């Protein structure tokens, strides 16, 4: 079995059919989720949105077998996002994910002059 790779996954969608209670809760917590505060990657994920309550994103770090590919890492993150949103009663549209394999990512460093 191949070693595990670390993936950063961004899951995006739009809020849909939010109840008044969910909308109030999101607006009450918006300062904790907009801007840089909501853009942290972690295994537990982080939710980012603004006070328009239209679009949102969630950022995850996923450990997965590289033989399973980016698709598996994306599916795992989408499952976590779905569970998080459902638990809180946040209606949403179709989840879409963008996956980056951190173990194969090339870093270009500027040469010193």
C-alpha cells in the first residue's frame, strides 16, 4: 500500500432554503467566518461566507491514499461538508470541490540575486 498523501480541498456551494433561525445564526457568527478567519485548512474544516449569505466555501485537509486520486479526497471532504451543513440545518446547492495534492505540488522559489 502506498503512503498517505495530504490534500487540501475547497468545497463550494450556495446557501439555499435557509430557515429564519439558520439565517439569524449565520449572521450572528459572520465575523468569525468572513475574510481570513474562514480560510484556514484543517481536518475539521472551516466555513467561510459573508453577510449576503449567498455563496460559501469550506476548507479541509484530507489524508488519503494517492492511488485513490484527487477524486477520493474531494469525495471525503464533500461528505464532511454535507454532514456539517446538515447537522446545523444549513440548506445548500450542489457541492463542488477543488483538490490540491500537497505532496506533489511543486514550489517555485525565486533565485537569490
